[in-house]
C-alpha cells in the first residue's frame, strides 16, 4: 500500500481540480487573505498582517505573481498541498502501526468532507496541515537519524508561522523532544512565534493583547448558547469522520491502554477549543475541526488496522452522504452558496462598467460578490456608510417601495450616478 499513497495523492488533486468549476468561494477570510497577499506582493514585508501569520501570504503572493488569477490560484495552492499531505501523514502513521492501518486513517482524513471542502477555498489550513504533518514525520525520523531533526524543526517553524494551532502544540512537541533527548531544540521551535510577536508588536504597533483589545465590550453568553458552543466541536468531529469514529472509540482490541496515548494531543487541543469556544473567543467554524481530525489519525490508524477496504469505502460513502443532510453551513464537501439567488446579481453586473459599493448582505454573499468583481478587475468597496460619492452602483438588501435598476427576491442593485 506504500506505493498506492502516491496514487491517492494524484487522485485527490485531480478530483479537486475537476470540482473547482462547481465550487463557489464563499469564505470571507479567503477574500481577506487574497487582498493582503496582493498588498504583500506590491510591498514585500516580513508580515503583511498584524493578526494573521505570514507564510501563507508569501505562497499566495508568489502564486499570484506567476499567474494573477484571483479565483483559481488560491484554490489550486490549497488543493495541491492538501493532496500532498497524504504522503508525510501516511509515512508517519506507518511508523506507529501497520501499513494497512496507516493507509485507512490517511484515506479517511483525506476524503473527509470537512477537509475536502476547506482544501479548495484558498485558506491557510491546507498548507498548515502539510507543514505540520511533514514536521512530525521528520521529527519521528530523527530518532533513528539525527540529521532529520533540523528538517523537522524548520518545517515546524514554518507551520508556526502559518497558523496559531502550532503554538498550542508547542508543549506537546516540546515534551516529545525532551523525551527523545533533544532538550535544547525545543527553544529553537519557540523562536518563530517569539520573532513574529516582537515584529508584530513593534512594526504594526499592535499590543500583545490585540484580541481582547479589539473587543469594545464583552458580549454576555447565555447558558443555552454556551451549551451550543460546547457541543459544536464534538458534532463537527462526527461530521468529519462519520459513524466510523464512534465505532473506533467503542471497538476493543489488543493494547488499547497503550494506544490511548495517541489521544493525548487530540484531547489537549479539544479541551483548548472547548474552553475558548465556551467563553466566546473561538469562532464556531468547521475549518478549525480539521486539525482535530488530523490529531485523531494516529488513534484511528491503530484501532482500524483490521478493517477491510470494502468497509472503508462504505464508511466514506456514508460520511460524505451524511454531510449533505446536516442543516449547518460548511459541512458539504464542495463549498456552495447557501442562497443561490446571489448568482443572479453577479450575472447581471458582469457586463456593467463602473465601480461598485457592496453593502453587507451576509458573510457568504458579500464576499462572494466582492471576489467575483475583483476577478473582473472592477473597483469595489465594502461599505455600509452613507457617502457613496465616486461610485456608480450599490448592491444591498432589497428595500421596500424602492425602484432599483435590478432586483431579486432579497437583493437589489441601485444606479448611483
């Protein structure tokens, strides 16, 4: 099965490229990252954002330099790295269990509807998972060959400059390094976050408490809402892996007590997520679950090592099928607008010349329109104020008794000048 993993990577990439015409970029952060990447390309700096980590911007900016297609390049970069992730993940899992168990867990992760959907949206998670998987594989190799330690540390540093989840995992990785005899190397891993914090604080004039400083007032969370927040991530895990996840936890086998050690990183991150979400500082979005799914793969590779390939195929079909049943946004493997009515708006303005004001008409709708117009090279502004001077059209929610130039059931386009 070792050679089959390369075939899986190729199949994944081919499938993702084929579904791109049917996918609709709907994530607001993906659009914001695109804008910042273009700004970095125009004026390169160590960190184009005082809040987001920089490595993804470097890659996105370089991709746009090669081919300035703002719709396809972000998605293709994510699709490529998410497909390549199966190689280091499989090799790492194979060092923990049987080749078959590693293959099953890798395929379950790669074809999870949450992982698949995120990998074609132009976000940073796909790159982060690839870097983290490669880092962990390299660090595990360093036990037999010390030369791998530097490769692992560099890859982990890059992961730590891609997403904050790597920072959360520093104690876990640090403990493993101490146990493996690499005592001072953990300090090197901490340098990437420290350098970025110092740079962000001094250059961008942001305080170290920028998250709390940005909140004007604390929003009270009701008991019902708190329970909903606590329940979100366990439910999201079920969406990601489906019923086979419950089977894995209930299945008894040899060495179960020893195998539970593989759950420690997962439980550590899950506890962190639950605490942050319960107090309202972590968004309830399925994309954050992807790293939890990744951390579950060592446990699944051991528990499911005797499962047949036929059962694996059935589990995947069931998991993907169920993703279309859930009534939450973001569970389906191909990202699509919840309200397809907005397509009529984008179709109408494609041939319009001029500049556009886009009122906030929902997260998906606002940023979908903005990305479509940006791809066409039109001047746009996301704005809810009253001063519309200098723009030709305004896109907003439908207003009663208005006479817009174009309207649908929910939205309208007004000619300003």
